[in-house]
C-alpha cells in the first residue's frame, strides 16, 4: 500500500513543492483547498488530475481551518498516514489588519485540526504523524542566532498565533502521545512565492521594470535582516521530520542572514539595473512592530535528520529573477498584442475589437502559466494581479 498524506495549505508555495516531493515518493496526496470565487489552484495546475481519472495520486477536497466539521470529514475520507498543516493567513503585515482572522486560522485552526486527529487516532487506532508549520517569526525580538532553545518573543498577531499553535502541538504530543513535530522554518522563497512578500515583490518588479511595464518599486524597511532559503529544500526537511524515530521540534534555516537592501542589490545587479533609480520608501509598508534580525542555527536538523540547505542565497535570487524576467516578457507580449493593458506603459489602451481577436481573455498566473478564461463580451481587463507587484498593499 502506498503511503498517504493530507496537506492543509496545498495551494500555497510550500504546499505545491511538498505535493511534488510526496508524489515523487509514490504517496497518495490529499489536499485541502479553500473555496474561493476565483481559481486558487494555479500552483498545482501542473499536477492536477481530473477527478474522473482512475488511480489518481492527487485528490483535492474543499475545506477550511475555520470549519471543524469539514476537517473531520476529510480525515475520515482520506485516512492519511501523515498530515502537514501548512494552512495559514501567512502574511505578517496583514496580520496587524486581520488579527482575529489570523488567530482563528493559525492558532485555533491548528487546535481544531489536532483535536480531529486525536479523535481519529482514538477511534481508528491508526498511527498518524502530524507536521506543524512553525515560523521564525515566533522568535521575533530574540537576538540571533536562534535555535530550538531560544525563547519566543513574537512581534505580530501572526507570530503570537504561531506560538500558540506551537504550544498546542507540544501539548497534544505530550497529553495524547501523538506523533506531532514542530518545524520552525526561517524565511523560504521561490518563484512560486506570493507576490506581496518582499523577495517576490522585488523580483516581479525587476522583470516588469526591464520590460517597461513598471517604473517604481515602493518598499518599507530595508534594514530588516532575514535568513532566506529555497522552499524546495525546506519541504524536504518537513518530510524528514515525519520519518524520524520520534516527534520533536526542529529549526530549519541556512545560517546566513541578509538585509532586504542586500536582496535588492543582488537582484537588481543580476538584472543589470541600479536599484537606486527605481526603489522608493513608502512608510505604509512598515510594520507597527518589526522583527529586525533573524538568523537560524539548524545544527539539530543536520545532526538528527541529515538535512542541509542545498541552494545558496545567490542561486535563490538568480532563480527568482530569471523566472520573473520570463513572466514579465510574456506579460509584455500580451500587452503588445493588446490582450491586456498596463498602466505603467502609458494610458490604458483599448483592447482590439473582439471581431479582430479570438473571443477569450488570457489571465496571467503567478507561476508563469497562462489560462484561458471564459468568453467576455467587454474584455475590460487590466493584467490581473501582475499589476500589483509595484503597488501591492503590503
Ligand atoms: P502561503 O503561500 O501563504 O500558503 C498558505 C496556504 O494556507 C494557502 O494554501 C492558503 O490557501 C491556505 N490557507 C489560508 N487560510 C486558510 C484557512 N482558513 N483554511 C485552510 N487553508 C488556508 O504560505 P507558505 O509560504 O506556503 O507557508 C506555508 C506555511 O508555513 C504557512 O503556515 C506559513 O505561515 C508557514 N511558514 C512559512 C514560511 C515562509 O517563509 N514561507 C516560514 C515559516 C513558516 P489559499 O491559497 O486559498 O490562500
Ligand atoms: O517578505 P516578508 O513579508 O516576510 P516576513 O514578514 O519575514 O514573513 C515571512 O517569513 C516568516 C518566517 O520568518 C513566515 F512565517 C511568514 O509566514 C512569511 O512567510 O517581509 C520580510 C521583511 C520584513 O522585515 C518587512 O518589513 O521585508 C520587509 N519589507 C520591506 N518592505 C517588506 C516590504 N515586506 C513586504 N511584505 N513588503 C514590503 O514592501
């Protein structure tokens, strides 16, 4: 029997890389997808299997961390050997604006899920292993280097909620003898990173500036330091935690820290641009309380899990810039063919009359894929979320 896994947050950056990893290992993967009025499965498009196909390896279910009834039903249906809880309102700045929802999805959501797992294990007698996505944001103001023994000092509603989720996980491990492991992952990025996180906001802007689609990049605090790794390396650490002989807490990090300014300098110079000509500071992107300096010590994960990062900071930056140059090139082509308009290029242009073009729109997806959307009689369409890269609210 192949192993099976349930991924909460399967549509996110990490969810998509973890799905790839588990499928490559022969797992049946169940994923929880939130209901949304627009498609939220772009990062899984290349893995999607039609529900009518026999012997599917990837099975998606609607569900939400705020809904215990649905979580229980999915557990019963999927009967997973491993559960990865990656679901979260994961944006730190947004958590100041949505503190209650952040607590509900991150802290309470983890509690709901753990409670369902405890009951499922009790009444089925099955062994289920649980991964909880903890964050270096839990360390907050604690000075670097941070490891498993560093005390938590969170600086945002998101960080506080992750600390609660961490302790719920430890408590369910100890109280009910469940196999629950906390990963404490430092920042990890990729070409699939959400476009309002700073690294991707920078690399998307570089692509668009190069293609004449954007003029300025507005950012907040450039002095904050982060320990940035590659998401593809980090999902391997999650999997290793659940293969270990006993449940535990593990820091996953590169041990190298760079400022936001360092990231900007590296990325712009790789693209042959001088960042000073394009970057402007806008205080609206600063947080009420900032996490100044994160640098992780992952020696425990190296010793017990044999895990080490494979991708350097420079490789990560180049990978992201390359991908976003390609994406912006496609966006430029769409603009020049008059399928989309872009404000930065000048006054919005009218689309060609629909008699001259095929009657469909193309929507530009964050991972570089293009998807046909249904016919529109009045295709008054501005480059979707691509246009947010320079002016994103966070
Ligand atoms: P992400 O791209 O923002 O993905 C978050 C996922 O959670 C998405 O699939 C999202 O669904 C889902 N989600 C949001 N609210 C939910 C809810 N109420 N119920 C169910 N699912 C919900 O985040 P990521 O970068 O992949 O990170 C994965 C996890 O690791 C998160 O818990 C994050 O907090 C944590 N983490 C991330 C980092 C990092 O640097 N990336 C570091 C440490 C910890 P939609 O696609 O529909 O929005
Ligand atoms: O990219 P960020 O938004 O990531 P942040 O806040 O470090 O959180 C990410 O990493 C955590 C792990 O430590 C995860 F748990 C969390 O889910 C998320 O994935 O911001 C990084 C830094 C911050 O110091 C921020 O103030 O960049 C600074 N920054 C400067 N200008 C900006 C901007 N951040 C964003 N998002 N947008 C800006 O314009």
